[in-house]
C-alpha cells in the first residue's frame, strides 16, 4: 500500500510523523515539512509504519545520504548537521516534558565536526552470494538482510579489519550456514574482533607447527602465515538466538585487549566490555560531571570498566564501582590497580542486589543500559536520600521516567545533551539531581 503524507515533525525513536485520514503515520526517510509517498510496512492498532519511497516536496535541509544502506545503520544521514542537532534538542525537551513533567533548562546539543568514522565498535551480520561471504545488515523494519561493503560510521581501522576477515573467510571457503556475526572494536590503530559461528567444528587445539591437521576447519593452520587476521576470538553461538551470544570460546589468537586514555587515566577493556563508542565527546561529558563531585565517597553504578570514576579519580577521594558483567568488572579491577587507586573498590553483581551501597553521605553516579534504573534502586534512593545523583543515559525515555519517579525527593539542577551518535536518532543525556525536591 502506498500513501501520500505531509510530515509534521520528528519523534523519539527517529521516525517522522504525519497523519492520513486521522491515522498516525510513522515514516523513515522523511523530514519535517516534506510531502512524501509512503510504502506501508506494518500496521499496529490503527497506527501505520512505513518509509518514504518518493519525495514529492523536499526539505531545504535534506542532503544526499553517504551510503545506500543508511536506513539500517544511520537513518538521519538525510539531513544536515544543524537540523539533526536541532531536532535532537526538541525531542529531548518533548520527552522530558511528557514523561517527567519537567522543562529541560538546556536543550542545546553538544557535538563536534565528525559525522562519520567515529564509532569504535561495529557489529555486522553475513550474507552469501555466488559462493562468497559478504558483510550484511538487517533491513530496518524487516527481518531479512542485505549485503554491504563497510559502514561509514565505523572508525577506518575497523572497516579495514572487517574486509580482511571477510577475505580470509572466503579463502577458507566458509559458508553462510557456518558464520553468524562479527563484532569489531578499536582504540587508535588497534582492532580486536570476535567472530561468532554456528559450527562447533571450528574449534581446534594449536597445531604446533604441523603442516597437516585432521580438522576440516583447523583455524590454527588456516591462519598460519596470515598476519592480517590477528587479535581474533572465535565463539560458538547457538543459531537459535538472534544475538551474538558467546556460548563457547573456540579459538583465541593475539591480544584481545584495548587501551584508551581518558583525562590522563589509562583504561583497558575487552571485546565484550561496555565502553563508550565516541570517546572524544564522552570526555566532554566527563568534564561536566567533574564539576558536581562534592562528596568524599562516590558509588559508580553500572560502572563498566570504570570509564567515569577512574577517569575522574583526581577529584574523588574514595570510590566504589558496581558492575554486573564479569569481564567488565575484571577489567575495572585491573584499571584500578594499574592507576594506583588504593581507595577504589570494585564490586561484581547486579546494581539492585548491591543497592545497600547507596548511603546518605555518598554521591551516586549512574550510567545504566537502555532499560534504565531497576525499581529497587529507585526505592533505595527515595528511602536513603543521598545528597546528589549524577545520571548519564543513552535512553532519554527511561532517564525521564526515572527522574519523574525521583521527583518527590529530588530536583534537576543541571542537564546537558551530547551527540555521541551523529547521523542516528540517538543521543546521550546527562542530568544532575539534588536532594530537596
């Protein structure tokens, strides 16, 4: 079904909104003020979802996307940078007004000039055509995939390494049925990679220099002499799960660690550890956080490898880092030791199970996943009333929800928005809450 629609605005999630015969129409590949032909992809409860397939009247701020696959990875490639930042500010303001009943004091979005090549982590799927493996993305709003070369959002080093791994997979005649996905991360010129396969036979013990091996997929022998494919982990991942889930480690070659410096502190992390994908802009957020560190003891929940509290260690007398993911917690402990932070402690476990670390004389830092704060954390905050909460979030909706839940005891005293994710609808939001709301 094809509809004609006039676009009114952009909304949380990144789509454009229009109405046809009183029905809301959420559209990809459209900008405010445009008149477009919309291909209907789905209908749910009277709401239409689709994408613009023809622009009848274009916005003056529409630009040509840099990639054919932009709708899958970065659907806001169609607008100039000024319009992107303007609408991110508007969407943030609308979200907080609707969900938290708060007027954000600051809706300016902090950004830099880099629109592409900024991501230090990428995840690709695979496609096979004419007997050759290619990288692939899922088509937005649909279940099928399509082949791509590389993605312009990725750091250049990631794209080089991804191409080398694909070349190697084709050299050993791997098939689409055997390979599932590829995760790559970079820090500077160093790249590490995780290849997720659905064939356990890719497991192999080191061949110790033998020319022949009984295994059809002896990774050790097939990598011998290939100095381009290095720093590689191969995981078995159950094909029944759509996620890149590392069910078993089959192979390891090279050093699977990355090192990043933030505000003079050295941070090491691994393939599966959370780390901000845009360190340059993250540093600006850290500098703002530093202005609000006013307690002797800080509890850094969802700490990852310690990117916030360790980077700001010069301004913190004592810190407790709480992290549920074992690999990240292990790296956090390493980073504490490496940076000689004797008054820093790492606790491993879910935040809600370690909520007793929230005390009335401690400053609390949160940088949670998209789900936001656990209800038990909210309850503990309201009961204990720590004097200040610093909350960095990648999901404004859950952050606004949490701020609303805390509003009986806390007031918002500061906020900033950051365009960590140019050319996408996503942004990062920092709020500081003070007891006494």
